[in-house]
């Protein structure tokens, strides 16, 4: 681990000052410390923001849910309102990592997680994300866990977060605070596809701080849930996953919010699948025909071809679990 | 119950005196000059930022900070290298080697400790961040000679073999019971899955947690 | 000799070291507080083969706290004396920092020594190494194999040709890494020319011998200490290069040096279970009587050492058939050298053989257990020796009954629960238990307590506990008054702690030592005019709870304490010995199991989850039932990993292991293991050991992967011949 200076800030103004000066924010630290130890990350200054007052979960009158950036994964998952209003968020969180890590990691940090790509994490390997221009060792290397959607010739790594998949599905907004004030970014625009600049991962400006993630109000009743497919029963990143939220009224699907994980360079929203569902009545055949669209545009690599079919089946299964069959 | 320890209770990380007392160091600098003009085939081992030897001095200390924390009821004030993890602070400086280093990457749970009552991976926790924190390690669970009920349950159920993951399992189990994730064997299994036991004692670990949770 | 009452042996006791382990007081290798110790971190090669052309250590050495960087250009030349008789395989062992050759990706190329761990780690990341890289060869299927080792009886080709039913099946087994939870670690300290190391090892004598050889030191000038081993599963069976690096660094710096491998480095330099390609051709008649088998076995080894293991044994003696031929070929690759891993050889072979038997059963429409019964041999057909004990039929009967085997449908894919397909499978396991020379020392003190010592290890099976049980009964003492010590090369030497040999070998030496001490005491008593036992026939005296008395007449006797006090003896002492397996062998001495698995497959999503497992074992006498059960569970859980999760992946482009961590190399976690049960058949096997044991730590993992694979077939109708069985194969 490279040496670094450490500052602890107690209010956001102080944080922004430190951030503007090039300091690196640290919240739960579960990704950052790990990557610093691998020398993938070499910040010169760590700005400890864990003391900032960003730990509230609030529900607005119209039903929008706002989760403070420093709320721990465990707290968010266990929060009664989250559990009732958005099971998909609770489930995604509780299917992540381990109990210990969920006690440490924060919501803001979780969506800032960096890829688990083995070549990214190994500083002796080529990786455009870590070292722009060095090449992508994963493209023709061992890429079983890699992405089939949103990839480029420069990067094929997946975004590892589970809850970000739920956020993407629910069309969350990321609240940011920067030197120029507050702004909100739609989740779909917050995490960036690699394109030719895989080192740019978020639509963050220098020194900007995530303050909260807001889930917009959705019509009720809303059924939702998260399915995670992995080799091991627990404590593993997803091979594929699906976040599904459905609003069914009068036997007809009125709203659908669907995204997939483990398959995209960013959490992968599935608007075509959503479109297939709107206005239809839940049925086995509907789930199958809608899910058939889930992997449209997929580009498989040598070791992850199975994900194309697995993704469709994951989405289909989760549609059935959430939507039932009538 | 806290006792303020003098800072000198733990030697601050420093390189100055030790390195000057190492007689052979200069010899090695002299003999380890790199040979240039050859194909760089394998890629550079280190990352991109390299310290310039002209600028650095062996007497210079790495960035360090003073931190006061409570470990197993004892207040400690130390100056730590900012890079030092809680796990290394415990193991290398406080001689509390009960917390184990299994992966040093949050992937095994052997280092599990309670921080302010919640289970955390000490390997991913920078010690410098623990100002005023209350840390409980496996060494802090027993009440004198009286084992914590979960420690006793691990013995009764033979919930370990080599014993290396055991402190982390037990501390994690204490956290799991406190959280209330012990309503069924399935729930215990899931909520204890952050602690790998390579000897494969899982079934017995679940029994031990169940036995202890049931007594509460 | 008087028959001693057995109070401790066979009792379900808790571990004697349990309290130390649950309180964090048990000290593992890296945890000894050696005054003045500095930290060493190894720099690994970032190429898979080639030469080092330059090393720039300036940036590392400029770091505060860094004492030195040692590499092949400045390291002292080390004698590296031959160390035959060790666990070093044939070849030329890796000599640390002695030349510029890189033999595999991740080979140690330098070590940074610093006053703090942080400085050493940072320093290691700053060492710049330049290489002249060559293309490494790391693919088992692409490289040229060595000449085969062969076995033949009868005419297998002819037997196969004339068989009514023939199968030709090829199985692929992934490389597995032991991944004990405790990383390998060494603290080394020189006092003049004497070297002391605290080293994670399953064999303190092995580390002792290797360090003496590498540094050309006389025996007695190296001491190896390791009272607790945080798991091994085989990885601690030889002294690895990092231990030499620690000793070298301590030599060079004049400071005690602590070197702990990172989890990643555990994949680079402490061995592994080699990957295999195992082709088996079976011939049988329509009733399932086997007539021939041909085994073609290819396995990884390194380019510099030829590692072999007992992968041929199971194919020679598990089932009765007149014609067998085997060809076992090692394939040298640019990798580090493999080493035995739990159930070595047999676990790998069993996946192929036991899967093939299941395939044959399915082809013939015969129940898999019935098929095995029809081919049960009456002697070991590889050497025509009688079996010492072989109770596989009983394992099958008990296992089938206890597991509910009759509920298994012989037709695959016939049991469904919602999205899940449920299947059952079973497999047979055999293991050739080791018996190696060992010594032990027992001392009975005047206060009536005893200390027994042997330079063995306890990597988790409970050596401390089980040897205390054995010693307590042989001495006629309670568990509480006996202390067993291990893990120090100053104790009487033993062979490696592995191969399921420890109880038969060390246990026999312990019994011998304790019997001698007890006999000395009895002799003292019966010859002592003042003893109540004076004049009694020594053969009629037993000792119980520290009291010698006439058998059948507890009133007539006295305690060790009074006997020794009256005779002014501070202690009685004896050294016991065990010579190893009888030679020539008179019997075929194997442990056996029948392992059963019930699994659920989500056939849509390709996920296999174990529901319950049962192992039934014929492992001779069980000294410590509570601990033996734990070992069985461990073997089963290890087998679940091999079957469904574990796979060390190498990028053949440059020989890099790409999943060298516990997040990407998956071992089973708690949620993967719902229900496990172990049954040990009562009984004993007295072939060549004093305890009636056979050893059980290895056999418990043999056959587990095949039982699971067979259950997957029963559930889905799909036969997966490649381990691990993952979603790719089932989607």
C-alpha cells in the first residue's frame, strides 16, 4: 500500500474542500482499502467522510425513498420502510457480500464499487481501466465472469454491485454535492459504459460527493424482488441477476421496472423487456416472451457464452417469482 | 474501566534507528544496481507512482496519525502508520493475535471483530479511522476464566478443527446472535457465510450458534 | 502384558486444546513474539518463464523502514545439499535467488525486508524487475507428457475387445488449491550458526532436514517449532521456498525475520492438487461383472520436479476383474510443483472410476450399489494379498438404509420439486492408509502426571486430543493428568503428519512408550517389599486413574505417586518406537467408505445445491469419535468444493493464475452445507499397529465428488465429466 495522508472531515463543506484538493473520499472502505493494498488504487490523501450527516433514510409523502449515501448496506436492508416498499432493494443488499461487509460498506460506496475483473485487480496485467492504453487482458483471457452487454474492445468487465441493479431498475436518482452546488443525475447516466475510456466510471465531477440515492415514487401496489444466480450459495458476486418491480392493477401490468446484473459493464436496464410487459396480463408465456429480449445485443466472449441464455432464464424466473402466474 | 496508556506503550512505526543499525544495507544497495538496455518483456511489477530515490530518505517517516481506541475494554492511544489495518494493529502491535489473517481482502472472515458492537472485517478497516471506537476481539469475549457461552458451545459441539478461523467464527456468531439472525438453521447458515472454515465444520458451527442463541 | 482398561480411547471427548483455540490463545507460526523481528515480503515474478534481466531496487530501498532487498544478484550462494528421503519430488528443487531463471509465474524473484510490515509490503510493490520473457507452457492438454508409469495384469485390450458392454469415458479434473485458512508463514532467527524457525508445516522434521540441507548445517543446529497448524490438507507436507527465503533474509540482515505469504502467494508456491485428464475404458458382461479396465491418466507436474501420487491404486484393487492396464503420465509444465492434497491420488482417481461405474450401472440398468457388490473382490487382486479388513458391503448396507437409498429412482430426471430436480448418487472410496516410522517419549513424574512428546503435528484432526487419549489409557491415567506435546523438532522424530498415518504411526509409538513406562512402574511395585503389590505377577497388575492394582481386586494396590515417592524416583521415562508398515506386506490395508449425496439442481438456471450427504466408513478403530466425526464432515465439505466449486484457473498466455484469491477461487461456505452425517462402522484392524486403527483423514474425501456428480446425473439425466460441475454444463 502506498503511503497516504489522512484527514477526517465533519461537515460537507470541509469534505468538498478536501475533495477539490484531490483528496479521495473513503466511506466504508471495503473496496478502496482492498484495492489500495493491491496498489490498484494509490491515493495520496484519504478524506474520511464517515462522520458526515448522510445516514438518514426518509420517505417523502408521495412515496419517494431517499437513502443517505453513508447508510450502511445492512441498515438500508433492514430498514422497515425499505423492506415494505422496495423488497428488491433489501434483497439485493442482503444477497451481497457478507454480514460483516454489509455492516461496513455504504450505499454511496456500493454504487462506486469497482469491477472484480481479475486483470484489473492484478497490477502486472494489462488493463485499460487501470492504465489507459495498456490493453484489455480479459478480452481474450479468462472472462467467465465478464460482461456480455455494454462492452467495448477496451473493456469487458462487469459492474459488481447488486443494489445498483435494483437502483437501475427503479430509475433511481443520484444526489450529488459539488463545489458548484447540488445536482441530481439519473442512475442510468451515473455509471458510465466503458467505450474508449473505461477509466471513467461515473459521471462525477472533481470533488463531487454522493449525498443520497433517491428512488422515485412508483404506483402502488408494487411487487418487487431480486434474484441472484451464482455458483456458491452465498458470499459471491453474481453470474447473472435480475431486479424486477411490477405494478399490476385490474389483472394488467401497468408498470414494469427491470434490470439485470452480472452481465453488463453497468447495471443493465431492460427497457425492451419492460415494454413487452406493459398492458399485458401475467402469464408463463408472457414471462418467456418478454425475457427472450433480455439478452438482445449481447456479445459473448470465450468463457461467458452461457450467460446469454442464463440471463434470459434469470429474468424469466424472476418475472414469474415477482409477477406470479395467472 | 478504561486506562490511558502512554503513547510509548506501542512503538511508533519508524525506520530510522532500525535501518541504521542494519550493517549490511549499504552493501546491498551497492550490489543491486539494475542492468539497463534489455528488453522489458514482462511488465513492470509495481504501480505507476514510483518514489524518486533522490527525494526519499530512509529517515523519513511514513504518514502516521495518532488514534485513541478501546480494545477489549482497554483504552489505547497509539501513533499508527496510516496504512496499518486494524488487523495488523492488533496482531503486530497489540500482541492480540486471536484475530486471524486469512485472506487480508474481506473474503474469508477470519479477522472478524466487533466494532461498536457490530461485526466487521478488521483487515479492511484502517486503524487510523478508529478514533473513539470500541473494538472487541475474541480475546475480549470471556469473562475471566468464564468462557462466553458461544466459546463453550464451540467446544461442546466440536465446531472447529485447526482452529484458525475459529476466533472469527465465534466473534461473527456473537454478532449474528445479537442481530437476531438465528431463527432457523437456514438463516444461521446464510448469516454465517461470511466466515470460511476450510476444515468444513459448518454443520457444527450452526449447532453451536443455535445452542447459544437458544439460551438467550 | 496386562490388558489395560480403555477409558479415554473411544470416548466422545472434547478437544484438549479447545479452550486455547476458542479464546485466541493458540499460537500459530506467525504469532510468536520473537524479539526484534522484522518483516519480509516476497516479490513474485510477473512472467511465466524466462530470465531476469534487471532488478531496480532503488525506490524500494529508499522507503523509510526498508532494510534491504535480496535477489539473485546479491544473495549469498546457498549450498543446497541433496535432501533425499524428504518429500521433495525427484528433480532439481527451486533454489531461491540463486540464478536468473524464472520457471513459473509468481516465482519468488526478490524479498524486501523492512522494520514494519507496511514498509515491506510497499517496498515489494516498488521493486522493478525486467525480464526476457518466453512463452510458458501451462496447458495439460497441449504439452508433451513424460514416459508413462505402467501397471498391467491379464490382457486388458483383449478383455475389453471381448466384453459384451464397453465404455470409453474421459474425465477432466480441475486443479485444486488446499487453501488452509492459515497462510504459510515462517519466522526465522539465527543465533550464531544455529537456526530456529517457527514454520507452518505438517512436518517439523521435514523443514528441519531441508533447512539443514539448504544451508549445509549439521543436524542439531536447526530447530523447527510449530505447535498449531491452521489447516494444511497437504500443503504443509514439504518445506517450500519461502521458508528458505525467510531464513536467508534473517541471515543477511542479522535480524529475526517474519515472512507471511499473502493469500495470493498461497497459489504460487505451496503446491496444489494437480489437474488430471483421466480416460477409463471399462468392459463388462451384461450382468455387470467387470472383465477389463484400461486407465490412461495424465497429470500436471512442474518443469523442474516430477510430482507423482497414488492415482493408480484405486484402479487396481477397488473392483474385481482379471484384466487391468494403466498408464500414468506426468506432464511437465511451467508451473510450480504440485503436492498431495486430501485423499491424494485416490480422490482424483475415484471421480473417474466411480463416475464410470455409475455410467455402467445406468447402461446396464443395475442399481449402482448392486453393481459394486457384484464386483467386490475377495482379495487384493493387485498383489494377491488378503485384505486386513474390508467391510465395503457393510458400508453399502448401512449407507443405503440410513440414507434412504430405496427412495432413489433409477430413472434419471424423475423427481421434481417445483423448479428443482432432485437426485441421489453414491460412490465408493478407498484409501491406502500410511504407516510410517515414528518415535515418542513418555515421562511419568513423581506427582502422578505424565508428559508425552513426539515431533508430529496437529493440523486440525485433533492429534493433541487423540494422542492424549491413547497415552492416558496406556499409562492408566486420566486425560487431565496427561499432557501431549508436538510440533517441535527437538521431540522424538516422526514421519509427516499426513497420509492418514498419524494415529497408526505416532499412536503406536506413544503406546509403546507409555506401555514401557507403565511396565517399569509395575516392575518397581511388584519388586518393592513395601508395596502392596509386592510379589504379584506383573501381568496381573493394571493401572487405572493413576493407581496400580491387581486386576479384579482394586483394593490391593497403590498410586504412581506413592510408589515413586517411596522409591525416590523423580520420574520414569521411556522412548517408544514404531517401525512402520510390516515389510514385506502380509495384508492389504485400506480404509473404505460409501458416500451418498442428495442434491437439487435448478435445471433452468444450472445451479447444483447439495441437500444432504452421508458417509459410512470402515476406518478401523475410532480413537476419538467426536473428532472423527468432524474430520468426516470436513472431507465431505472438501469434496463438495471439488465437485461444484473449486478450480484454479491459469491464463495460458502468460501462465498467470487468474483467481488466486478466496473471492474468485470458491470454496464451500456455510450456506453450501445443509446436512451432513457420518457413520463409522465399529471394529478394528490390527494389521501392523498397536491400536487397531486404519486412519480416516484422507478416505473421508475420496468418492465425494463422484457421489455428487452421480447425483447430478440422477437428477438431470446429464452426465458431467468435468470438474467442477458449474452452470455452463447444465444450462
